[in-house]
């Protein structure tokens, strides 16, 4: 069924900007099925075993940045499909001095990788990898460019809550300049028919972001008014060191999401965060742990979306 | 004698554009006349039929990285000069950011001697502004000038201290040597990898605002005005720089400027692999194409247009390639890590002619900016076909279409963003000092 659903799904998942709405919806439908199956398995109902789908295939995760969450999520997803999983963690700075990225991935390709899941601090690195390997390349985050599976998992969580994201308004608040999550979400949500607004201090809004098809809000109030969901992005300490922000407190005061500022949001609006959260900076604990928070559901969607991405890129035949 | 018979001579320095015959006597031009070669001359002299061809002064390129000494794997003075000859460039100014930096008379003499040995082009060294181009202490400018340096520059490493730059300009004025500046405020360009704007934002690359260049151009114009020194602004890429230059020239500041073919042909879209709209038929690149990574970066279309208008107007005096050879180890890597710069000696004339064909630049101005314009910037006796001028002459087949094939480049490096482009206009013969140094197809 997988191949019927998306006969034209690309063998590399490098960016959501390049996908069509049809391709995104095919992936989300498959992910929704995997997610339901996982929920049934957890509830102790008869699980449908998907371990035959990628049996005998090698999925290699190659992370040039520290990440436990995304990597674990990919590894759980690959194992749930029966793939053999190998993990490489490399420090990009030491690689820069020695072996080139191209040489590293050619070696992994020769070892027999069927899929390479790549996270790299340099925007565009997964594309460079895709150019030189036979394996399918899945971008697990490249610099400030894209994090496709994050965009997809956010869309999945929202879609399940709302039925559709079409016509909804989603605000993304925080460090847009350095955020691959923001870019993937802008592409994904707008292709699915949602309206996207971004907001944050001007020091963290990159030039020309509106050309990606989103609106730019100049205050938190403007960002939140009438929004159906708000996604808070992580504020990193480096932003203080590089003079983009005076400090966490000042940020929390003007752009932080807490019980007080959420008054600006409609009562039934949802709150998302790609994690890891700085509690009390971009998101207060009471909001994070409130029923309107989708944060834990996002993590659950993550595994399902990554299963779907691996299945589609590797052309697994998914029985109905 | 060599007689270039009945070509279309375009020599803006002498106001010539018409069918003429050029007589080369030894190392200099004897005469440019309307009368074709006579039968008697054809018996005695070497007469080259130039009917249907253009005959131009050899091109003068003020901004070339020859990499020797120190990075001979990328280019040598001989290979770079050979590429120059193939591109019709008969004079190159060799940038001093070699290893070690050309901040001493010994090194400047070495570069000049290597150039003479190679013989393909006149290789004129540029010396450093500051010792080691570290931006702290002045280099021995008088000694550098005596050793043949035609300008001083810390190209690639801007002199960040305004105080040091002020003293450098004062000292250079005394010595009588122009100061070429790579205008970039490093605190504004910071970790940027391409022009700041929508393309950088879409690709997730940190941006370099045009202000990084413009702020430094303005600072150096102020200091040039204050000191009376001669300033030459390298590789102008931003509209704001053009505006600042226009105002400064109107005020009488002693300033000249150059622009590079990649800046007047391409835009930031090339980093996304999209060829410019005006050249939609040319091959598309890949997103994150490191051959579109330069410093200053490729800018917006409005900047490109401002640079072209400045060339037409004469606000920008010279076309200079910033020929910057790099090997695959520097270019086949992640975009942020890739070296900046592209080769350009063999494509500068044909790329300039694209502007002529698109109607953005008149032919005589185009030729002037490639020949007499740059010569004037540094008071060089080249770029002219006047009687008794050095016989640096090129013959061009203006209609010849050719495809840019990096594998066939004379340069030791292959890093051009124009690979696969179909260009029109090819140099068929290059003479330096009356000596044939390049013949197409030979």
C-alpha cells in the first residue's frame, strides 16, 4: 500500500520545501496508521507487527551534533520496522580537521547502508551526502535549514487534534533565525493550507522570512491573537553571548508563553514545543503541563512519522 | 614586424573604434592606421588577417590571486599567467595574500621574476598594507614600491582598525602608491556565508548584510579624503557602495573602484542553484553550490544592476576578476566550510560582453573598463594601442560561441560558477610585448 499511496515519494527526505501536498499527506496518513498501531500495542491489544517491513535493511544514524531525542526516535522507528540500526556520533569540528564529510559517508555507504539519517550543523550537508551515496538520505536537521520530520510530526499532532490543519492559524514564536524547525513548519503547514505567523524579537527574525509564505508578527499579542495554536521555540544561551538578546528574563517578559500571556490566545488553542524546553523562559511550567499542551503527543507522533519516512523512502510495501 | 590587418580596433583610450591595421614593431605598437596591409608589407612582414575580428588592447586585471608562493597546488604564477593569456589578460596584479604574505621587497621581486620567466602576461606584484596583513604594523611600502609593487592591499583581510588605516593611507600617499581595500566590516559579516536576505533565510545560511561592505567603503572614503591618499575599492558588490563612491568622486576624493564579473552577472539566487533570469537558458546549479560562494557574496538583483550602471557611468573604473583558485578539498564540502572565491581569468571578456548584448553596457565602455580604466587606476602604461605603447594586443572572435569547460581551463583550479555556460566571444590571439603568448586551438 505504501507504494500505491505515494508512487512518487522521493528516495531522499531532504526538505519539506521540495515536497508536494500530496506527498506530505501520504506520509502523514501512513504515520497516523503507525501511531494508532503503537497506541493499541501499548494498550495491550493485539499489535500489528511491522517488523517485516525493513527486515534485513541497514539504517545508519549519523549525527554530527548532540541529540538524544531525535536520534532515539529514529532508532526506535527503524527497529519497529525490523531494520538493523547502527549509530554514529561524530563531532563536526574534529571531522573538519580530518576526514571530509564526503569521505565519511562514502565509507558508510560502502558498509551497506540502506538509509542514512543525517544531522549536521551545516545547512545543506544532507544534500551533499545524497549526492555521493546510493543510500536514501533522511535529513534529521541541518543547521538552520530544515528538520523535515519535526515539521511532519507537528502537522500530524495538529491534524489529529483538529481533523485538518486547513484554514487554521499557527503562530511560531521565538528564535526564528536559527530555527530549522520553524522553516520546516512554515513549508509543511502552508502546503497543507494553514496560515503561519512567526514572531520574536527583531534580532531573531531573519531577513525576508515572509517570502517563505508566512506573516511576521511584531509583538506577542499580534502573534497570538486569533491563533489556533502556538509553537514556542527554544531560546539558546548563545543568543545572549552573540548580542541578540539581553537575557532570558527580558525575553520571558516580552515573548515568553505563560498563563498571563496565554490570555491573548483563544481558550481552545493548542501549545507546542519541539523540545527540549527551557522551563520559565519560552514556556512556563504551568502551560507546558496543561491539557492544551501537545508536547508529549509530539514525541509520540515523532516515532510514527519517522517510521513512515523510512518506509516510504526505502519503498517498503506496507500491507493494509 | 607583425601586422594585424584590418580588424575592428576598439581602443577607448585613443578614441578609436573602426577598421584599422595595427603595426607591431618589436615590443611596441608602431602605428594604428586605416590603410590595410600593402602587398609589399605582406611579402616582408608577418601579416595576420584580422578581418571580421576585433583587435583590442590586452586586458588589465587588477585583482588576481596566483597562490604562489605557498599554495602551488591551487595555482602557480606560470599557470595563472597562462590562463590570463588565454583570457586575453595581458597584465595581472598579483594579490599579496600568499604564504608567506608578500610584505617584503624580496617576495615582491620573486613574484615579478616568476612572472617574467613564465612570460605569458605581465605579472605585477601588489604588496601588503600591513606586516603579514595582520592589520597592526605598516609594511615597508617604500621598499615594496621600489621592488615593483603597483599598489598595497591586505586583500581578504580588511584593516579593521580605522587608526591603522588612517596611518597607512598617509604613509602610502607619501610613498606614492595606491591603497586597494577589501571593504568588509568583519563584525557585521560575522559568521555569514552568503548575502543576507530571503535566499539565505530560505537556505538556513547566516547572512552577510550589504552594510558590512558599505560601512567600510564609507570609512575608507572618509579617511582617503582626510589624508589625500589614493584609494582603490576592490570588488564592489553593493548598491550602497556605488552610492558612496558616486558622492565621493563628486567631492573630488581620489578614489577608483573595480567590479568582478561574477558580481555583475550572478545574484544570490545562484547559491540556491538558480541561474539569473537574464540567463535562464544557462545550466542550473545545485542548491548550496559552493562555486557561488564568494567574498563579498553575490548580492541581490538591485545590487547587480547598480554595479552595472556604475560601470557604464564610470563610477566603477575597472573590471577585475578576483581570480581565486581553490581545489576540490576547499570546495566539495559543506557550504559554510567552503573557501570563498572563483576563477575568472578565462571568462572575464565573454561575461562582460553579455552585458553589452543585453544592452546594459555600451561596447566602448566595456572595453575601456577592461583596459584603459584599470590601467589608469594604478598609472600603468598598458591598456592602450597608442603609438609606441607596449604591444599588448588581443584578437577576438566576437561571435564565436563556446562552452565553459572547467576541465579545459588553463588554470590549475576548476572552481568556476560558469561551468557549462555557453558564452560568445573568444580570444584567438594574445600578444604581450609583441610576443604571441596564446593562440586559440594551439
